[in-house]
C-alpha cells in the first residue's frame, strides 16, 4: 500500500513539474500579460492551441467594452504598433498587425467588432464589445 502511495505521489509530482515546464516554455496563457504589453481595460477571455491553423499558433482572445475601446486601441498602437481601426463594410477593424517579442517569437494581432451599424468613432460607446485576437507562433508560419 505504501508503495502505491509513493508511486502515486511520484506521478503527481511528475505532472506538476511538466505543467510548470510547459508554462515556462510558453504554454497557452494570457499572451499579452506574459510579455507585459496588456492594456488596461482589456479583458482576457481564453487561450487555445490552434493546431488546425497554419503554424499551429497559440491564440488568445480578449474583449473590451466599446466605451474603453479607444484607450485600448491607443495602447496597442503605442506598445505593439497596431494600426488604427477603420470602418470596413459593417465592422470596425485593424488586421495584419505583427510584433516580435524579445525572444523573436512572432505575434499577429487583430482588433475588430462584430457587425455594427455604428459608423462614427464618437459612438463607439454604443458598441457592446470590441474583440482582440493575438496569435503567438513558435516558428514563423
């Protein structure tokens, strides 16, 4: 019985060490917070391993309420050179933005709304949420 308990504890310790090692190697997490570039008011929603996409990036999703979106847009532009959002058809968006961290990893960043009839920046507070997606690649896609 003691041997089984010891083996069980050893297995648990192995899983804990492996989990910690994965986090140090860049496991899926709040990617912007991990590189100390997360704007205030940007809410982390989730992170997923996207093996279905080219380059198999880690994809973090965020959101910000419309009333705070201009500040997040400004902070992303300052910290990560994200382009200003513009109106295209029926959404506000900024796509095809990229950034490399100090370790040379590629981040691709997009900020957009869902479909909206709001076509003036002065009315952004009427948009429930703006969404930010960050893909982090281990290797260039």
